[in-house]
């Protein structure tokens, strides 16, 4: 029985590593700041299939996935996934209520986005939003139109590259300053004309993720893993987690999207980190648009 990593999950505001196995369903290993992480990749990275409505459909061909890809899906499964997706605008008839949010990642780095109301703040944790607030709630298309309104009128993007987000995490201003930036943008947004009538505006209630991400005192990240390789190991102490990123005490960042699809096993007792990595890019000036674009015998809990 092979359990493969599915990347990071945020369960009730706490990070965990997900696992799946054909015929065995899914499970997760809770992560605790300060714990030692030690794992190595075995075999090859395979497609994780399609997960929809909490159920995963396995890839029919168990296709291999490139080690540097941020998505652990083969082209066929990726196309199927996007064929009925809110994010890809191929599920416009979704009847669930949605919410519009403003998310802050660093000075001058604020984005607008939408998420299904039933998911609560999970999407903000998954994206690594440091500070955020709701802006409104309503039907899917009304939230989409509001998202477009803010992009056009305020110049707020709908995505920010992960490379930019992680580069600033060790150099963040105080919570009051980042909350102020979010509140100011919220005030400007609610004054705009052209809001859809079916969208209910929501008051500014700023939430900060410094605690779940363990940002206070976080060492400035210096390098990021670029791929896992067969036999390659990662060893270190977890000091923070934000979005898909695990921050280790030595400044190394592990992008868990690159772990997805791999079977991860315990490395040799004397193993050290020996997978490819790269220096983080220098900090961009505020407002710059550069870079936007198991249990029991399976033993998985022992790795994390």
C-alpha cells in the first residue's frame, strides 16, 4: 500500500500534510511548529487524479508528473479538473453563496478574490494571506462582477505570485500597519459605484494570521526547494507555515505543492537536506508587479 503526499491542508486553522492511497481514502498528519521534519522521496512522482466534492478519482493511467510542476496532475486530469471549476469559470451555475475578500501579503501586495461561503477562511490560509477582511457576500456571478470592479477601479490584482509572498515574510511591518492598509482599501472599495444589487456589503473586520503562520520571529527565508528527486531528503525543524509553504529554521522554504504526488519515507538517520533549491529573489519594491503571473504500518505520521 503506497500513501502519496497530497500537499498541505489547513484544518481548523492548523497546517497538516495530506495523504492518499488507492482504495484507502485520505488522511492527514498534523504539523506542529518546532517539530523536526525528515523525509525522502521514493520512486517517481505520479498524478493524484481529480478531487471534487471531497472525493478523489484516481488517474486512470497513473501518469508521471514533472518534478518541478506546481500541480501534481497529468494534462488529462488537469483538463478534467478545470472542466467544472469556479476558478476556471466553467461552473458559473454554482448555486452556493460566495464571499469577496481582500487579502494582504506584504506592503503594497493586496489582492481581491472570492471563495465559497461554506469554506470560511480556509482559502485565505491556503493562499498565505497574512491579513484579510471580507468585503461582501452573494451569488457567484455577483461576487465575480465585484472582483472585476475592484480590479478595474482600484488596480487590485486577483493573484500574486507565491515567490513574492514568501520573499517578504521575514520582513513584515507590525500588525496594526498591515491592518490599516486593508481597512483603507476596504473603505475605498465600498465607496465605489457599480456594485451588483444582489451583493450584500460586509463591514471591515480585519483578521491577522500571524499566530497560525507563526510569523512573529520567523527567520527571513533565504532559499526555496525547486524539486524533489528520488532518494532526495529534506531535514530540518519547522518554525512556520503559510499557504503551501513550510519554513525551516535554517531559512529553507519547502513548497508543499512540490511534495504532492510523491511517496515520502523516512530518510537515513544521518541524512541532511540534499534536494535542489534556489536562492529567493531580492525583495521587490512595494506595489511592483514583478513575478505576478498515515497510521500504523504505513508510518506516514512519523515523517511529519
